[in-house]
């Protein structure tokens, strides 16, 4: 069977760069076109990711996926077509306005999926988020009801709206995946802000205190498992399939804090529900206070270690400080023959994530 042509929308981002590397290493594609508004040389790619982007089978194309004309160019392949499209595009930063997410999450998905149906791609794989589920300690399954009023981030609200709209597009062979918190080499927004804050507390020699309690669920999945699952579904997934992606570790705040204690030789604690509920009444100012406390020491630490420019920040958006459990059952995909290579978050995997940035002089070397 001939190898497929693959289009990766938002392919320079965190999951995208790892997917490019995975597909190149597996040698499973004829052509890989990577589309992003961000140019690879400005995206802090690690050595292995850079190598993958330089592979002859990979073509980078800068594109504005809010523009139908630009989207048409992106999907055009002379004398051929793209067989599989992975949609990883869309705004990923928290704390933006409804209008931004409507244009850069919802519209991007709908416009790209519409073009995919028009040109007849074999499979369109939409990467959504498990934040679409209601906050619950009990792990959410694919069959659980989802409503935008229960999705607990604005990104998730617009991702869910996009999922619903995509299902209505005639002729679109759609597969949806909902990952829990994705971490690994290149992660900036998943567990990285907590890791960076750990480095700050080592630098200022203070105890690191978290809101709420240690059993607040923060389920995770390693980026290499996400990439493996995406390709697995490209091969065996059927139109209309929906799968969660989440490891078996049932990660919670306590587990993350214990790993940070070991890596940074710091102490951590949780302020508990009572004080956190009081804080909840004034979360904006608590959030501002915490960010103010962390941003200057991080800047000082970077200066001290001759780190001139870094995309990494300890800044945490208010949306992520609420008492919301991200508890996700990621086992359904295993019935299709998929296996998680990283069944839980470990200290070694977090160190690996940190090393990715240390190697690029974007994070201070560990003491």
C-alpha cells in the first residue's frame, strides 16, 4: 500500500513538532506538509525536532488559517491530495477574550474542516481537549454528556462548539480526540508553569504552597503517546470516532508537587479547601499577587544564568486556579489495539521535559 500524504495544521506547536518527529522516525508518510503561522526558526525547536523538520519528506508552509484563501492554498497538492489531516491549530493561550477564541479556535476548525470535506481528504483528525468535560473526581468517559456551560476553560467552550459544528459538515470523515494535560519535550502550557514555579521557589528558598488540596485531579498524557495515538487512529479510526487520551497514572496535584520537591529540593504544601474557598472570592487579586511574586525572581534567575530570551514563564492564568478536577478515563482507545508507552507521570519524564529547554539555554541547569 502506498504511503499517505499528511497535512499537519498548527504543526510547529508543542504537539505538532512531536508529531512531525514521530512520523518522520516511523517513515510512514509519503509527504508531510506542516502549516503554521509561526516560522520554525523562531519556535525554539529542539535538536531532534529540527532534524525532523529538515527531512526531505517534510515541507513547511506558513499559513493564516483564519483566511479561506490561505486555507485553500494549504490544502492544495499538485496532482494529488492529502489523505490525512491532523488539526492541531488554534489559540492555546489561556486568558484571551471570547472573540479571540471564536476566531482562532472555533472558526479555524470549521473553516479547515470545510475545506477538507470539499477536497475529499480520507480522514480529518480534530485534536480537542478533555477540559470539555464537567469538573468531577470520577473519570470522564467519551459517553459522558458535555455542555458548554460545564466546560471549564474558554478554550474548551470553543473547542466543544467546534466539535459539534464539525459533526454537521457533509462529507467530512471526522475523528475527534480529547487529551488530558499533555506534557513532554516542548511543553510550555501543560505542567511547565508549575515546573518553572518550582525553580523559582528553589531560587528564593521558600516553601511552595498550592491552592486547594493534593487530591485535585490533574490527569496527564505524554506527548509521545498522543502522537502515537493520532497515527494509530489515522490507520484504524472510523468516521465518527471519539477518544479520550489520558494515561493510567491518575495524576493529581500532590503527585506533581512530590516530583517538584525531588527535582528542586524544595518543600511544598496545600493551603486546603477552607482557605482556598476564601481565596476563590477574590481569585483575580490572589492570581495577580502570585504571578507578581513569581515573575521577577524568574527573570532574575534567568539573568543570573545568562538566559537572554525564553518562551517559558511561571505565569498561571486565573482560569487554571479554580477548584476544577481534570479526571479522564483514557482506556477506550486501548480496545482498538493502542497501548500507552508512558502509563504515568514520573520524575524521569519531567526531568526529560526540563532538559529539552536546558539544552536550548531556555531554562537554568538543574542544581
